[in-house]
C-alpha cells in the first residue's frame, strides 16, 4: 500500500512554515500547514502570495473533534510551561 505522508511536519521559529485555518469547503473546518516562500517573524500575518505550497491539511468534520484537538494541544502547552 502506498503511503502519502512526509514526517515530521515541523513548526517553529526561523522555519518557512505557516498555519492557516478556517471553514472547510464542504463544511467543518480546515487547518492547513503551508510552506512559505520566505521566513517571517513568528506570529506575523501572511497572504496567499506568501504561500509556496500546502504541506498538510487537517479537516475537522465536527466541532467536537476540533474541541478535543484543542484540548489535547492545550494540555501539552500547559505541561510544557511547567518544566
């Protein structure tokens, strides 16, 4: 079976990656991890002209799935700050 992935997807300062999220084309919500065509400050806004290509797409079919993902990431963040 062919696999269509490329791990790891790295997000961090000094990398040419960005995150875009919003309503999905067929309902739900989409979270895109994108390659940028330049390095930007962490947290800087960017436009479509700054995106080279989509690296990954996470589609949330319902609000509960999105909420559970946010909860997991919030837990990771809180534990990270405790160290």
